[in-house]
C-alpha cells in the first residue's frame, strides 16, 4: 500500500532532522575554540602545555588555538569585542578578572553563569576567594581564574648590578640612587618598552601604591580615597624622576624587547609583571642565578593582582566542549601544568609547590601575606575608559614633564569614568 504524500513528507522531514542533529552532535564533539593573546615567550609555551593536557583527557576534541598577538591583549581585546558584539563568540576566551570581565561582558548579558559548574566539580572552595570574587556579579560566577600574576615586581641582571657595585634598592630613594649610579656607568638603568602604552601606566600604578599605601590605593576604587589626594601628585613626581633613566627608544619597543635588554646585559632593571619571569626562563636564565627580583621599591607588602580567567560566552558554538576546557583549567593538574611555565602562581590554594621555581615560591608566600590590590592597566580596578585615558595621560606626561597638568588630567579622568 502506497504511503500518502503527506506521510512521505513527514518521513523525509524526520530523516532530515535526524541528519541535522547527528551532524550537530559530531560537530559538538569535534572542536573547541580558545581565544587568547598568549603568543609571547613563556605564555605561549604555558598555553601549549595546557592544550596538551586537554588533548590527553579529551582526545576526540580538537582545540582551535585562536591567538591574537599584542602585549596585555591590546589587539586581542578589540578583536574579541567585535566578535562578541557581532554574535560570533569563541567557545571560551581569556579575560582579566574584575572590571574588564564584569563591565564589558557580564553586565551586558554576554556571558553564561558558571556557578553550578564550580559546585558540580567541587572546586569552588579550592580558590583564593578574593580572586574568585573578581569573576562574580550579583551572586553568580562567570569565569574561572587560571592564574595570578603580580604587576608590582622588578627584575634585575645580577651581573650588571654586581659589576657596578649596585645593591637591590629597598625604597624609592635608594632606587633613584641605583639608577643614577648605573647611568654614570653607561648602562641603561631601567629598561622600558611602551609602544603599547600600558607598561608606562603599569609603572605609575606601582608608584601609586608606594605613595598612597595599599589601603589608600584600594580606596580609589571604593570611593574612600579622593583623586586629588596629594599622594597621587607625589607618585607623578617620582614617575618623572624615574623616567630620566629609561632607554631613549622606549616608545618603539615592546615589553619583551625591554626584558631582553636586561637579559643581554644592556640594562640593569625592568619593572614588569611576572610574566617577564616566564619569558626570562625561555631565554635560558634561571631564577636566582642570572637574575633577581624585588617588589617595586615602596610597594612592599602589597601584591598588585592580575588574574587571567576563562568563561562561557552566550552563544558559544560548542558549549559542552567549552565546559570541558573550563574543567581542565579549574583543576589542580591544569593550574600546576600552566603556571610554572607561564611565570604565574595558581589561583587554587592546593598547588604542588615542588613544581614551582624560587621566584614563584616567593610570590606564593607574598600572595598569602600581602594586601591584595587590583591592577588598573590590566583591567581589574577601573573601567576601560579610565584605563585608556590614564595611559594616554601618562604617556603624554613622559614627553611634557608637566606634573600639575598630569595631576589635573588624572582627576578629570577619574571623575568621568570612576565616580
């Protein structure tokens, strides 16, 4: 007996739907796109090690390693924002915890909450809670911190300091004396590469901590410290003094170029987040041997936090595979695989310290005892508009040297974007 035409059509539709669902399931199993800006020495190797761990546990899922070069994500963030606004999100992406995540993507409704996943995996209480809270909004968590970096750290070439009878400085006065001594010896005192602007802004934020103290600095972001506090102006004066001792070609160099000047013995000091420690190791140096470190003078006792996190965007093409990625980075194995290479410490509290070098071990100790403060230039403390405006102010200030104008601009930027 022949089927009626309507019945035939129904069967064909069902077959087509089964084909579509089957194809979608295969695609879901097939890949996961991870977006980041980790292309430099140390960070690229750390990411590749994390991907290798993922491949071991999920061999049927191909990781699409979508990276965009540019220090601190200066280029990647623009690409990411275009994709997110355009409805073309990656499966998961690198984003700094704090304002960068919450203001840009959570409050605008572009992220899925992952509180349930943290609870399901039993990892919610495994993280430093201050760091985890940087990924929260209105009682829900939206990303998982894979690491903790410190921005107020200074690295130095042990041989250069020894040959010029320079001791690692303990305060801003002794720091300026050390810079002057290296300058007289014909060595670049302080290596800087600020073609992307933020490295100069990062130096300034460390000086804000030095003059305001940790409570005063944190007070800028909760309203208890006024932007016209005299200590802000004092930080600008110190910054102007220190900028006399940087390499003349600083505006043409990246942070990696500046770190290389220290590595090659052409410069004594480099103020850079401890991702530079990971980079120095890829250049063949061993922590505590060829190079040493100290908190930026005056900022001792404060740990300026930079944390990289990953979350689940709404509309992710492969959400189940994205969850697998998040599970890996939330695990002890994931954090202990990535961070020793990257030059960062884990956001989890149960790390295997035997896997970490002397610098990272010392960073863990400081992290446990210091006052934590969010980084401005790396997106945790303040809105994006303020970061851009402050970096522009600081880079203009390097040229003009006008302390009062820079102080006025800081206040105006603060009133426009923060208050």
